[in-house]
C-alpha cells in the first residue's frame, strides 16, 4: 500500500502549493513570494497522515561552510508505519532570470535515502514555477542530471498567469 499513500500525498501537496500560488497572485503578493511561503501548505496538508518535521539535519553530510548545514526541507514519516517516509526539498522559481540550483538538494535527498535505506523511503524535489520562468530549459538540465518527473500539475489564471508544480523523484545516490 506504499505507492498509493505516497503518490496521494505528493499529489495533494502539489495541488495545495498550486492553489496557494494562485491565491497569492489574486491578492497581489506573488512578487513577494519565496520558498519559505510554501512551507505552510505542506505542513497543513501532510499533517493529516504523516508526522511532519522541517529542516531535518542529515548525519552523513557535513556542511562546507555557510548555508543550510545540510538540512532536508521536510521529512514526512507515516503515522501508521515508521519505516515509510518521504524526504522533500522545495524550490520556487520566480522569474525568467531565476537560476535553478538543485545540485545540493539532490545530494541531500540522495544522502537521506542512503541513511534510511528502506524500500519505503522516497525522496522528491518539488518545484513551483511561473510559466515564463524558463521551465523547459531548467527541465532539460534536470533530465540531464538523471532524475525523472514523478508528477506535474498546472493552472492558468484568467490573466494568463500559469503556475506549474513539477515533482522529481530521486532514485539513487549520484
């Protein structure tokens, strides 16, 4: 029963992030949007069936200086099965000139999978994009890294603003 619960959770979070982005565009705060504004809907949606932890320190990776100190954005642990968990790194790509920096995220997600070493451990990179944000160029780069798209959803507002959430699954350590 692992796949449906994990897939349903990823779909629900993705659609929730999409709804939050569209909502924020309607109240004119989308320009002030950042990755951290995505945290609330993730916690609220995942809390139903998962123990949610944010900014989880990895034991196997050491920090190379300033920055995130090798923390995973979210770790979700199934309330019914402690061996089932999801690691989630979240990105928000705001505009055309936005650069996508995912190498450290992939390294963290791969390390998490190695640390947990359970077949019920999944790791995902979740990206919220605005349609004009060079999404295709970034997706090409991501596919060259060797991770595959797991799920995608999108919505276009009446003002022709299109938001997309793309989820990539990390399978193995690079």
